[in-house]
């Protein structure tokens, strides 16, 4: 279902970076999103080699407070036990623990069921907390620019831009890497606070599981301040193109309905 004409659709802070590519627009729930940039078959194949997508439009919310973990659990949110731990699912989306009492939640690209995502449940409950005057948890506004970098060549982008030594299997990823230095394997459940192209960012390494063609493909989620999002998009896009990849819409990441 497309957004109501009377309700402005949320706009990605990165949109001016890719809207000149004449995207095919469609909708995911109430969100108007770019489905592709004119070559859906080519973009679907690109996902497994090297692709960049803008996921900034996904709803997000932050929660902070001494009893935030217990409060989230009361809403059936799967809370990571350790700081920088991360859980995600098709139903609830992503839940990351940024500190002992601070959490970041982001909705999934598309839910597989009719139940509300964790972001929706938490946002509704936070509004009630505010109305009732309960102060044991607090809302933290999150408007992060959110990127997805994926494909078997994705690590080459981080080698040029990121100072953190990601480890995927026996492969160490990041500039100034030192292969001879033993390091603990990076957990696929962790987020990492680092710098990408000179700006502060949160990065998570994972395996992409959207669709049969891209299942199990290495991927990285990158979040940064919306103030730096467009800059980061442009820097990464240039490197991605130099390596033979390119931007993709969301058609290849989820089954969506295009607008007529």
C-alpha cells in the first residue's frame, strides 16, 4: 500500500545522492522506496558481487535507561546480553546493545508476518511511558543514515576506508591490516564503533540472506550521523563503481510491489 497523499513520505538523508539515477519507486508498507535504478535483473546479480543500498528510510528508535533491558524484555524484544551484541530477525528487525543501558532498534526491510516490529512496539510503549510520567526508560531519537554494502568484493571497499580489522573466517578486513598478527574472530552478532572514510560510524559484518541468489553473501551494515550520510554514500559509491559494482534498489532485498 502506498503512502497517503496527505501524509508526506519520510525522506532519506542520502536521497539526493541517488535520486538522479531515475529510480523505479514502489512501497514497503507505508514507506515509499526505490525498487531499482532501471536494471532490476542486473542489480539482482550485482548483490552477490558488489552492491550498495540505502536503507536509511527504515524506522529506528533508541532506548536508554537503568532498567531499559528489563523494559524491552517485557515487550518481547530479544535483548543482547553483552555490550555491542546484536540480534536481528525478519519479525523484529535489528536490536543492538550500545551500552549497559542503551539500545538501538531498526525495523526490518519487510516483515514476514502481521505482527508489529520491535520498533513499532517500543515506540508505542514509549509514548505511553511519557504520558504516564514513568521515567525509568527514555526515548533516544535515531535518524541515522543507514547503508548496506554487500557482495564478495565488499571487503575491498572497507580495506580502503575503514581502520577496523574485521575478521570473516580467516580473512582480515580493514586498512593497515597486519595478517601476521593473530586476532580473535569478530562475532557476527557484534556491532563495531569505528571510522569509515574519516567519519564516525557503526559497522556490522553479516551474511546477506535476502533471496536465493544472494543467500550467504558477505555484507556490511554501516550507520552514521545523517549529517555525514551523503558524504559517506558518495565516497563509498565511487569506490564501488571503480571495483565494478554499483547502487541497487530494494527490489532485490525483498518482494515488493511497484507503483503503477
